[in-house]
């Protein structure tokens, strides 16, 4: 699925910067052919028009190409939410003979259910599995199944203890389970709201932003190796110090009409884009 080249330690050092936490590292497996196929899926008429409008912030074709998502891959999309990326991944993998799983708890599957009800032919083959799985009755993806695991703007939720009454951080367990899902050599692709390295660690528990160093620590503790980072989804206009955290910015616009034009002009959050691999040995 991929052939990765070990990068020098220097190229992977995290710079303590307010906006650019890692220097861009070119993908060793960038593929114009793959990119063309992803772009075709991005252009699919089945996509929701409101989702298409956000492409300028989320850069889906460049992001999926960077994560080396091939059309024949078995892919797990973690917490697909309303299905923004699902609308791209489903036709892309269907055309190439791949397989898409949605990893989410019961309460996180409503978006997938709506897609499947609206277009059973396109989305009916997506299989849901429990993630994170915390009990023996959970439906888990068998270990070593996935070529690629993708999670977009979710690590901060696990760090914040989202949907837990006690707000306990369960990010370490989430990374352990993603590691188990992957085949040796498989890729974990992460996009999340980036907190400056100089910021207080406590802000990770309330702002919706998270440090690159924290994501790296969690991933490496689970056994992953960072092989590349990208500034595809960076936004230097985002200072990250907003009154309602990341939700101040679009698309949430938590302050509603207050300074609406200001936040629309800033755009969506500054985001890290990190590619990890499960070692082969």
C-alpha cells in the first residue's frame, strides 16, 4: 500500500511556533494518478453543495493524496460526523474496489445513517464499527484490517473527554485502538485544530485546539512513527485565542452575529496535517 523512506530526525523536529509546528515534509509517495482519481471523487455530483463550499478550507484532494489513500484500500474513517469526508471517500473507494468502515459510537452514526437512507447504492456498503470500543460487547474492527485510518478534527475531543460525564481524557486508548486496526505499514492520517506549542496545556482541555507535540506523544506511545507533516490545512490568520475557542470561527460561529464578518474573513481554523505509519517490524 505504501513504501516509506525513513526521514532524518532533523526533518521531523517540532518547531515551537505559534502557527507552524512542523516544517512541511514532501510525501515520498505523492501520486499524480492517485490525485486525479481523488479529484474526480471530490467533483462527484452526489456531494452536498454546502459541503463543497468548504473545500477551500479543507483541501480534500491534496489531503487524501498526502495520506496516500489508494482507491483499492481498506479505509477506516473515525467519527465521520455528518459525512463530509464520507461523501468523497465512498465514491472514490467504490470505483477502485476498496472498502470503507465508519468507526464511531452509536450516537455518532446519525450522519452515516442519513447518507445510507438517501443513497443506499453509494453508501450502503459502508460498515460501522464501534470506536472507541470500551466493552466486550462492542463491534470491533479485527486487528490488522485497515490500510489507512483517517481522523479529521477529533483528537481534541478525546483529549477533552467529550461525551463522558467525568470528562476523563481517553485519547491514549483511542490511539491504541487505531494502531491495532492497521496492517503493518498502514497509515494513520490526522488533521486537527493546532494549538501553539507555547500555549498552556490546560487550553487543550477547553479550547478545541491541541498541540502537535501532544498528538505526536499519543501516537508514538501507541507505537506509531511520524513520517511526514504538511501545511496543506494551515491558516496563519487563526491566532487560536478566541472567546469561544475554535467554535468561534466558522463553520460553528458560536457568537452568531457578533463580529461575524471578522470571523468569516479569518476562515476555518489553523490545522495540523500529520501522517504516521504503523511499523512493519
